[in-house]
């Protein structure tokens, strides 16, 4: 299941980077990105999200996500009984 979800994430990340212009026309500009990242900030944010999505999907697919972020989720989401 990890492999299937990882591949879906990788494909979606590539599609985000490839079709960022069409996505921007569909959703409009992101004011925060334009202000903080300068002109073309929405496109830059989409590329950054695509790259991060690719690497997180690859890490999830190869089970290295738990090795790197394994201690973080235990401390943040540990239920107090």
C-alpha cells in the first residue's frame, strides 16, 4: 500500500509542477505567496510544493519517512491518558 500511495503522490507532484500555469488560472493567485516570494510567487510556491511532495512521497514509499520523522509524531500526537 505504501508503494501505491507513494506513486500516486509522485505523479500528483509532477502534475502540479507541469500544469502550474493552468492550476494558477483555475484557482487564481495566492496573495501571501505574491507578497512573500515576489512576482510569480504563486508559481514558485507550486514548484516548491511539488518538489516537497515528490520527496515526501518517495520517503513514504520507501519507509524512510518513519526513520526521519518517527520520533516527532510520537511526541506530538501521543495521547495523554
